[in-house]
C-alpha cells in the first residue's frame, strides 16, 4: 500500500493535545513548505499563511472556535488568509505574472487573468470562494506532510471567522480591507492520556459507494 494512503487511513483529528509539546524548526518548515508548494489554480497562490504559536492570541480565539481545547493547547494554529477581489486583480495576479511569466509572453499573462475569471464564472463562485478552494488544496498537502513526520493535524471549520478576523486585526495580523480567513488547522501531539482524545472510530463508506472507475 502507498505510504500516503496508509497515512490517511491511520491519521486522526486530535481533540486533545500535549500542551507542552513544541514543534521543532524542521517540523514547522516541512508543514509550511508543503503548504507553500501545494498546487494552485493558474499558479496564483491567492492566500498567505499565519502560523500562530502565541498561546495568548489563541486563547483569545477560543470562544470563537467553539471552545475547542486545541485552540490554545495545540502547538500551533495555522490560518490561511485569502485576498479580496480588488487585491487579486490589482496586485496578486500582476505580481505572479511578473514573477513567473517572462517578458514577451503577454498572451500567457492575459491567459492568467482570463482563466481566473473563467473559473469563477464556470463554477458560479465569487473571488472569496475561489481563494478558499485554493487554500483547502494547500491544507490537504499540509495535512499529509504533517502525518508523514508524525505531527497530529486537525483541519478546523468549527469557528466564527469574522470574529477571529477582528482578533487578528487587533494584533495587526490581517488587513480586513483586503483580506479574509479561508480555513484553519491545529497541530501538535495528541494527548493520549486524556479522555476522548479522538472522536469515535474512523470509518469510511465502502469503495463502491464512494467512487466509480469509468473505462
């Protein structure tokens, strides 16, 4: 069996963490680099990442993360910050074109703008949804990388992002005129000494219920 499939079969989303565990610089780099090198539609990378180890800031967020223990007891909270439409059009796309597309390839630069607009219209989504979809791809890559190095990783949607944005703004960590929260995750080492450190057994539907191969 592939190592990736084995990681995904055996991994769990921790509910309780070893509060004293501190991620090493190497562990942080692996997870953040996996996040950075994740696939991204037309190479736009429409997000940046906050990696918050500061427990005081995370404690402020706990109420708005449904009081999940991991908010403050995990080793870190990673938050993907998306860019609003005006910033995408006036800064992110031009800067990515400048960085990745050589001069003289104007058609390729125009294609990026067209592809960005066509993906939104084709899927009937707005800019914020476009950015969030890309952030979720990055999150998936981070999850697998974390599992590979033995770090327990839990994606988080159980939160009130607008409330958390206000806390981040207070600490000068987000520009709410131009940015917003896409998704987040806790990470660290699961505390197996605590009760209910995982929620129930991990089960999935049968293969024939989930996918069909069309030859």
